[in-house]
């Protein structure tokens, strides 16, 4: 064998003949020439199909065929010649003219690949007939080989089908909706596939390979997205793949010349098949090996399937695709959503009483059930009694809770409509209301016993004589949106709520009088501790919101020991800075003139008098307080009446004394604030159609400021050239700077000033902050919308968490314009304090 390896195959006559054959004209040119000649001289042989008996033609016919340019195909004999020793190249068989066959040139279907057409099928291993197909002499051998190959293909296809993995959940769901072909079409496709498999041996081999390969799964959602992107990226060509001829399963474009060259190469290879040492074809041996491997693989898979597989192993072996994961996640999310909805509906039904007629709801109090009405997504209970009626013997007595069944009701109390207000004096001098007025309103988003909500108690009044509650009314919409419960109580006003007389003190126990309105608010807080849980409220989170005169009451109450454990925090807006400083005896002496006016000498006479008579006997100096620039006559402090007194029961001392003793805490118990133009009134605005600099100067000159010679200095400091500047001066003197003075006594108390204006004069009126808190402020600009959001954020965050977000101990003044901005101090206040105008001329309620 060594000698055989050293000897290379010398160039023989056969190789020389093959090289000459490769240098022949291209087959396309031959075909074109032949077509022309055939049109001129038709030949009967060119139109007949090639058969094995066609080779037994006369020499004359052969000559004619050669002259016409037809291809002469040499058909080798079936028997092989023995190889020459020392040579690896088999000897060529000499072919006689009788064994030759003339076959017309034909281009098979699919052989001509034009530009723009994609050929997905693999090329055949044998010649496709561009130079003529090889005709087998022995038809029986060909049938046997085809049958063997078909058997191999069927076995391989069966092995591939059994080896195919079980489709996933997503693929099975998608296949469920796919329209399947009919049985006739499948049968027809199977017959066509068998006919193609029997055509040539190489096609059968390709069928075996394709049957063993698992069919590609259907494209999922992600593959459909990735496919257009992948087509934009050029793929790397593998070695040995002829893209132009479509080899390797790739699309290719080919011209006629390239087609002829490639077909010639394939035909040359087909004519000289390589033989192994045993004399059998390599193709047959490969097919047998593949068949054996497929049978072994099939047997191994059958053994594997026969083995018992546990559930855990099945779960581990299951391959979850992206589509399967998305479907499972969607189903899980849907089930979870249904569970949450069911829980919420069931929970709401179990914890809330049912609605009657779709709008009426029932709640329970210590005195009996009450029925509220639904409005704006919340439930309103209006007119719930919280104390005994302060009439007859209870007039000018502290408020008393209903502690017996005699003061309760038998059936359900209908609390649908607003209750009557307490008797009061309006700004135009008329009196309205009733003495039997100790009722309260509750607005809650939920009536339940779980997840209690914070409670906001609204204490509102323009003055301690009325009107009340003013604009401080609960908002059902904001109760729902901010998850808070609003409670608005009525309380006594004027002489019915604050009268201190020696005759009243002597009959009372303990010996005191006055401040009856404060006892009403204390009774409201006690009622909340007992009953608010039945309305969905949290008795441990109670915030007092006072406005104007109500803020004065709140600021005074937070310093009283009577409020211990009854409230959590308080918010005071535009209250008075002058708190009770007169002792009870002095207040009783000043109020004695009322007895003279009524011509009464004892308490029975006072209790028998009607409310109209009592209001008529009230001096005007008790009802009207200056809200303008300070006047010289105000120096005599005795001319100013104070409703609140140090009664020794509710109020023991001035609130400032208790503020000095209190230490700074992390969570402030009180927030104090005001607006920059709180002193604005329509009466003052209408004094001049257009306030000019000269008119402002004249108005200042006629006040206490002019008396002190501060007119020019104040005009320069405030740039007082219009009405807004004038109102700002009055507000600083009467409200803002006195309140800031009190806030400085309490290190932990935040102080805010609203400066965002509205209207033609851009004024921050007295109600601007409360209207924003309760949602009644109507913003018209972007700045105003931002102000409303900032004000609500300050208040409701304080209600829920007990802290003010923008408060800093070193920068304690919060300027609320478009946003809440902390600053070190408020402008101009130190100037008025240095001139002894603040707090001397502070507003009194």
C-alpha cells in the first residue's frame, strides 16, 4: 500500500478527455443553437422521449444526430472492469455507437433560476437533465434501490416523529385555532411526495435527512417581531454554500451562464461516481448507517418512555417558552384581579351597612340610630344632637351631654337636612337662629368600623356674635377625595355664649360664668370620642380647624386643661391675637350694665327674657370692632369689649403664659396663619373708585399713623400707591404681626402667610386659605392652581401626619404664594413692634 500512496494518479487519456469536455462551449449556447437548427430542419428523434431501445439506431441516424448538434450520452455497462494494479483510477469503458443514445436537450422544472426567484429546495445530487438524464438499463435494480430508499425514509420519518418533543402550552393553544388541511389534500401531498422520492436516489437521500429533522415550530409573537429586524441584517455565508445557485437551503440568483457551468459540474460528478473498496456506492452505505442510527435512537427512546417518570421530573423537563410564560402570567393576573375585586366588594359589604333606596345609610350613636343621605360620593348626617338644649333652666349653663333616655329618640332619627343655627347677629343688624341649636353635622366617605379615618372639626365664625359658621362648611367631595371626616358643630354666640355676670356666678357650681361657647366645643369633642367610631372615624386623630373668630376660640382652648386627650392637633386661620386677660370679677362688673338695660335684678328675670329682647339690650360696642387703621380714641383700652374671660374653670390664665412653659416638640400641636389682605372689606374699597397715591396718603394721615408722624415712612416702606398696599398695612397692624408675635412665644408653632392674590386688585382675602383647603377656591390661572395644591398639601399632610412639610425652626415663616416657601421672618413686623403699634392695636373678636 505504501507504493500506492507514493504514486500519484498520472494524467491519463481519460482526464485529458475530461478537460477537453469542460472546455466545450457553454450548454446555454448549445441549446440556443440547437433550437435554431431544429426550427429549420425538424427531426423525428428530437421529439421522441429517450428509451433504452433508442440506442439501437442505424449509423445513419447517429450521424444525423451528431450533425444536428444533439448530445451523445455514453451509458456505461452494468458490469465493472477490474482495476489495474497500482492505480486508483478505474479504466473507462469503450462505448460503441450502438450503445449510444441521442436525447434531446431539456431544461427541467426548477432548473432555470431567474433573478428575483427564491429556491428553497435543496439541489438534487444527480444531474437534472441539462445535458440529458442517465437511463438505467436494468429497471428491476432501480425499483429495488428506490424501494430500499423509500423504506429508509419512512423509518427515519417515523423516528423523527417519535423523537419530536411534545409541543408547549402556547403552541397547543395556537394550534387549536389553526385551520387544518383536509384528508384529501394530505393524501394528495403524500402521493406527490412519494413520486418525487422515487425519481432519483439523491432526492430520496434528501428526504431521509429532512424527515429526521424536527419541523420548525410556528412563529410566536416575539419571532414575528424579530423577523423583520433579522431580515435587515445580512447573514454570514457558510463555506461551501453557493448562494447564487441556492445551495444550503438559501435563496440565490443565477444567470444562464452560471446555470450551465454548475450543471456541467454536477453532470461530470454524476458520470464518475466514487466507488469504495467493496464495490458499493458511498450513498448506499451512508443511508444504511443512518437507518441503523435511527433504529437505535428509536429503540433508546422507547426504553426511555417505558421508564416511570415522576411528576417532579416532568415539571423539570417541561420547557416553557416566552409565549407560555406570558399566557400563564396573564391568567394569574386575571385571577388575582378577580380575587381582589371580590374581597373589596365582600369586605365593603360586611363592614358597611346596606343602603336604603340606594342613597340612605344608617349609623348608630349613643342616643339611638341616625340615618344619613349620600351626596357627592360621601354620606352626610345633618342635625345630630350632641348636648341638651340650652333653654329655660339650662340657659347660661355649661353644655351637658345627653345622659338619659329622656333626651333621646325612639325610632331612627332622620338627619337628612341642615339643622337650625344658633341665635346670632348678622352684619346688617338682623338676628337669626334659635337657642335650641346644639347640633352637629358629620360628613364621612365611609360608614365602617375598619380603617378609621382622621377627623377634622370645623369651628367657624366671623365674630363671636355671629355670623357662624360662615364659609366653614364641610365639603362632601373633599371628604371623599382626601379620606377625612368633617364634623361641624353649632355653638352659642353673643350674650348667650359669653355673658359673665355676678348673678350667674352665684348660682353656678363651680362659681363661675361666661365662656359657655367653649363648653359647647368641649362637649362636641367628648361626643366625638364616644360616637365617631360608628361613622368610620378615628377618635385618636382629631384636628381642630378654626377660622376668624373660631380660630380665636381654638387658640384659647388648646391652652386649657379641659381639652386634654380630646384633640390631637389644631389649625388656626386669621384669628385674633388678643386673648382674655381680664379676671372674672372685672368682666362681671363691666357687664352689669346689661342688667340695668333689661331692668332685671335676678337670674330668673334674665331667663324669662326673649332672645330678641336680649339682643336688643346688647350694646353696639360689644358687637362692632374696628377693622380699619388705628384711631386715636382706641388708646383707652376700656372702650374695647372682650367676650372671653378668665373664668377659672375653662381658662385659668392668659394663653401666652402656657406657651412660655411649653417646650418645643417634634410635632406641633398648633399651626397659626393668616392672609396678606385679611382687612379687605367692600365698604373700604368703595370709598374711592380708584385709590391713588394721594388718596392713600390722606387716609393714612387721618389715622393714628399720621398722629405719630409715620405717614411718609410707611408709604415709602410699603410703596403705598394703591388699594392693595393700604389693605396690607391694615392687615399687618391688626392681624398678621400680632399673630406672629404670639407664634414667636412658641418655638414649635409654624406660622404661614398667604400672599397669592386674586381678582382685579390681586388680594389674598381673609377666606383664601380656608377656601383652598375645602375646595371652594376657583383658580383661573396657573399660579392660582399651584397655590391651591400647595395649601391643600400643607393642611392635609398635617392632618394625617402631624407635621408641616415646609416648616423649618430657623425659617419658621412660610410664605404661601404659588408654592410654600419658608423664610426667616415676615417683612415689616419688626417695624410695627418697634413703634409700639403691634400688638397694642391688634384685632379683638
